[in-house]
């Protein structure tokens, strides 16, 4: 992973040099450059073509014998989070020192699940998580989809019981890949897991009773991105 990060950081630095300039130079400086469609790419030994968010092919730029690569396309290929702040024109790559609450990014909920700040649900074992997702009336499988949109490297997720009369299986997926499965039992406490989400666009969490015999349960999900 360190080797991959160095490659991406180099391309981001070069791109930043084009847009920002040096010292007191203007923020935007007009140049004459060429789109270089002759460059071929391999990522981890496999052929790769950089594309934009709409799926259109992208070319590297050649300027003064230096090649500049599209940062977001490269970061997606290497599984490294990247975020661009339009106001500050700052590109952030990889894991950040600060954390972002789970509910600060978009969330799709289904059925009776809701995003909540109600402290009767957010406080567990003396800790107030502030906000999270309440998954209610769990019987057959319910689903919540978190949308980090490729901006984060890790997710620390707390899976906490609210009303559990039968064992509940909670699975966490990055796409179709199962990252973790945890179980909440009537006599057990919650669990907190730290997951490498590698700049994922969406993280899906499913919950269902292990043995469906007419009961239902309620759990609370909270956490932070980094």
C-alpha cells in the first residue's frame, strides 16, 4: 500500500503544479500542452484505462517533457481515497488525521430504519455517539447503504443492540465483497469494528434474525470515517 500511495502522491503533486504554480505565481496559468493518448497503463499487472465519472476515457497531459495523470481516476484504480475542496482548491489523498461522522455523508435507509440524534438511542455504555442509524423491526433482511463516495480510507463502525431478543446477524459489504459479519445476542453487548474501505463509493450493511420465528429486533449503527 505504501508503494501505491507514493505513485498516486507523485501524480497529484504534478497536477497541482500545473494548476497552482509556484510561490507568487497566479492561481491559474495558461500553458500549451498535449493530450497524450499514446500512454498505456497497468495497475497491479493488469491493463487499465483512466476514465472520468461518466465513464469517458481520459488522456494524460504531456507538458515540458513531464506527464501529468488524472488524480481521481488513478486514486480509484489504486483504491485510495481522494477529495477535492473547490473552495480552498485543496486535494486530499489517502487517510486523513481528522474523522468524519458517519451521518455527515449520504445514507440510504429502507423500511423502518431512520437516521437519528435521539439520545435514547445514541447513548450506549455511557458514550454518546451523537448520531447514527436506527434499524427497527429487524426480522427478514433489512439494508442500509452508506455513501462515502470514495473520500475515505477507513470506517470505524459501532454495531449496538437496542432491543435484541434473538441473535441478529449484521453483515458489512463493500460492493459484493463481505468485509465483516458480527452477531448481536440477547445477553451480549455491542461491537466496534475498524474496516479498510479503500476509497469505496458505497458500504452496505444488512441485518436479519439468525432464526426467524416471528420475533423482531432493533439495533443502532454509529461511527466515523477517516
